[in-house]
């Protein structure tokens, strides 16, 4: 019984840490949206957008790595794994926007794709929802001493 309590306590610590990662990721979303918007403006994109966007993409990559460390061998259909996918999406989206705004070689097709950028989209809302579900799950676990199965 003590081993089960220790296991539940360790899981709760990992989930709380994952919640902190998700909270930081959601807090970065407005800055990410600004970068995507700046990349999608007609004309030359200021180089400061590349520097700031690179930092935001790096932050999302770091958060993604931390989340992967926290979830261990979580099931591919779990909330924890879905959070890591969403963090990866955010990092990749910023990186793609920067590549389109600052290409090695310009082409009409790349320019068309750049001007069509419209933010993080549904994955941003999904990350916010997943963060809220994780917070509720943790709250339930705390109230019931870990008897609640994962969502």
C-alpha cells in the first residue's frame, strides 16, 4: 500500500510540473501570435522579429523537452502525450513562420504561403483546454488521494 501511495505522490509531482510547463506555454501564446502576425505582413519583415521569434521558438522547444522528460512512457492517447504534441506544434509553427519570413531564396510561392499565415489556430485553444483539464485532474487527484483514473 505504501508503494502505491509513493507512486501516486510521484505521479502527482510530475503532473504538477507538467501543469507548470503548460501554463508557461499558454503564457507565451500572445507573443507567438505577434511573431506570426509580423511574419505575415506584406513587405520586408524587420530582423528583430527573427531574433524575438527565435527566442520564442526556443522557449517552446525547451518546454517540449521538459514535458517529454515529465511524461516518461505515457500512453500515446493520454492527455500528457497530447500536451507534448501541442508544444511541438507551437515550436514548429514559429520556426516555419520565421523560415517563410526569412527564406534563403525568395519565390512567389513562399511569399504567398507567408502572407497566408493566420496565427497558431485551433492548437492554441486546444493547449489552453488541455491545460485546464490537467489542472482539474490534479485537483481531483489531490482531493481523492489518487483514486481517480486519468482522463
